[in-house]
């Protein structure tokens, strides 16, 4: 063969390899319209709209959202800065769109088709030929790869750790992008990739991607940023040239012509603004406000409407989080003792009108919770390599959060707590709890709102009865998020929400690699080989039974570690809406979808 022929073969070899790879994936996994974490998608190919959306919902008007705090960036996908979710939610789009009516199923949005082999080692997306950015340029495989590389290198720890599992990414054609997913053990990874908000490569500066910026991303979504007032407000306006206006996944959604985010310094100012009609939608998490704060003219005359929603999803954990990086909280006996001193019964009755339920599990109100359920053979198999990692009473399902007599001065609980503290090396001398070095037991609870401050002060008073000195420090949102990002706190109040399909987010919360990674959500500083192993089993579970066992095993490990003082949860979601603002269609089964919000046209006065 001539040298020219050899050179031609060498030049064509990579293309042939790509073609063979594409053909192999196509043979093993043809393009489909959706993928599910477990089981099959509920909606068939060719569905016309999401079952909870109403395509006849009227379009128009403005929706105003109220947010506590401030912002110094528009990109919430990077570590630096404080940014709202507006741009990735309304300006950008992802390859797949998650349905709120299923535990974890995502349907093709920017992707007209998705291919995934049975072992979840190979993933491919075919990009919809109609998909366009707001400048009219098509969305291509190059944009997807650019987004992947940016989030893997400069994104938040969740994306860095998840996307780091990808072993290869390629673009056989401008509209096709393929991913090789290693050994396929992270079975949620295809859905994580499908959920990436896609950036336009031609309009995004790769050098400054990880920095704070008020320049919004160029997106392909239904809205564009129209006005930015740093720290004050953000205005989005509907695009008239939105490529997916009649897409099955957008019919009945994104109904307002304008969406404005208004920012308020503290929770009281935020609530007063709502009562005054300055914004339209409020998710209420304060029982005192819900029970008494809405006794105002705006509610009586119908300008504000209260609704209670129930979703078939686990209730997550709200707790006072121990920063176990601090030596004072390194001993599990100390953490368990401090948990005994939280008087839920008194707090719930006197501060919260008795509406809360006691938290104990990280997946309450679901079959994923380990509370009251003895471990089965699957769980024991997962935990066999880590003897002692789960306490016997927690393994047997007999442990439950402490119960007090509700007096606020339960002596039995104080006695049990002091026994644990003495076993951990503390002694009570002249009314002060001291360690073996005669140092007093003292720490700080960092809070960011008045309701958090009220609860922290109550808890500090309870601890003072055992000679523990607790200070409570209220700081603004900017300081708070900076300190959390650097793990610069002793104790905070935090809520880890739960979904019906826990996955990669659990690694961000509990994985050992994230205990020292600034910006990660492992606020407790959990570093446990048993937790790491169970997290991998959770992500690799193929069958529902194995998945449930892995989540329950994780729950037992976290409970056994006493990483938080369990507080409480609400069984329902409380929402208040301004007159004329509705959740169009019907309520989804698993979580609230803000995309359903609509402002109804004003009634025409009768002649």
C-alpha cells in the first residue's frame, strides 16, 4: 500500500472508532424519549403534555417572588458567590427535564432522544434540531461538552465529584454527544448529566467561569434576563422566539410574561412585604406565622389565599448540626448527650402550636426510613464489613429520638445526658461542665434568622442547666454562606430535604471526600468508610429492594453517628398565594413545581 494510502487510513481511524462506538451503543440501547432511575418512565413516547400541567392555562402577567438575603452573582453552579436559581431554572435548559409526578424520571427536552445501555456504562444524547439559544444559534454537542468540562473543573463539589466519574466524552456529530461512565456503578450519573443546565460555548468565558458575575448566561430557555439590580432585584422577561413554546414538556408551564425576584434583608421584612402585596408566592415554614401571622385583612378579604399541600415524598432532616471538625464535638457520646437535652415536646407545644412531628430519620414518612424497622438481610450484608458502625438498638429498629415530660426541665433526660458526658471525660464542677484539662464546655450556634435565633436561645438555656455555655450569634446571609462554605462554625441549624429517589446529592452531604472540600454540603464533617461504602451501594442498586436497603443502611449509620440534634418536620407544605395567582393544572405527586404558577387574567367588570 502506498504511503498516501496508509496516511489516509490513519486519518480515518479515529472516525471509524467513533462510528463503531456509536453503532455499538445504538445496537445495545436505541434512542428513547426518557430514562428512569428505577423501573420505566410513566409516560409513553409521543405524550402531549405532563399529566399535572394544563395546556389551556392562560399566559401573561407578572409573577413576583420574594427571597430572603441578597446576591452577588447570577451563577449558582459555582462555589464563589451567592446566586439565586433564576438563570438555570428559567433562562437555561437541560438535556432532560425531571417530572414532578414520578420518583425520578427525566424526559428529553434539549435532547430529542437518549440512549443508555443496560449496564449504564454508555450514554448518548441526540440534540433536538430545533433547539436554539436566545441569539438564534443552535444548541450543539460542543455546547454540551463545554458545559460538562466547565462544571467538572469549576463547578460546585456535587458536579465535580459526580462528573468526575465520566471516563470519556465525545461528539460523533454536531447533534450527538456520547459519554462513557466507567464501570456503571453510579447508576444515577446519566440523570445527573441530563440535568446539567447547558451553557453556550460561544458566549461563555471559560477563564472566568468560576468567578462571580452579574452577566447572565446565554440560554435556550423561555426567559431572558431583562434587568439586574445587584442585591435588590432580578427581572426575567419571556422570549418571543422561544424554540420550545409548544414542546410537550413546556405546555402549561412557564405561564407568566415576566418573573421578578425581589430580595429582602431578613425574614420579618420578607413577611411584611408579602402581607403588603409586594410579592405573590410564599412557602411558609414557620408554624407561628402560619397559625397567627395570617390573621390580617389581606387574608380576610381574599387578597391572600392559604393552601396546604401534601406530597408523597420523604421528609428530610432539620437539625442542629455538629461540626465534628471541632474537637469539642469529636466524641459521639458528647453529641448524643446534647441531643438528649433538646426538649421537643416543650418546644413544639409552646413555640410551634403543636404542628411539628419529631424528626429522627433522614427520610421520615417513607419506606426509606429506618425508624421502627429492624434491619433485613440485605442491610446486614451491606454493613457486615463495618462491625459496630451501627448501634444494636438502631440496627434492631428499637431506637427513637428522646421524649421528655414536656416541662422544659426533664431531670431524667438531664441525668442520662450527664452520664454520657462524664463517660466522655467531662465533670461538673461548681456549676460548670469541664473537660480533663479543666476547660469549660462552651460553643457558639450561628443563626441567620429570628426564628432560628429563638430556637437556639431556648436550646442554649436547656444546656446551661448542665453547665454548658452556649452563645448564639445572628449574622446576615452573606456572612452566613461564606462561613458555611469554609465550615467556619460550631453548630448551625440546617435542613437536608429528601427526595423519593436519594442519589448523588447524598455523597455531597455525607461523603468523606467532601468533609474538607470548601463549598460542599458535608457540614457535619462526616468521614466514615461505612457511609462511603453504603453510598456506593445506593448509587449502584439495580432493583428497588436493594435501593431501599442501601438507603435504610445509610439512615442507620447517620443516626448512629449522632451528627445532628434532630429537630422536627412538617408533614405538609404550606403555601400562600396572592389573589389571581394559581398553581395551574393539578398538584404533582412528588414535589412542588413553580413552573405551574400562573396569573389569571383580571375579571372584566360587569356593565
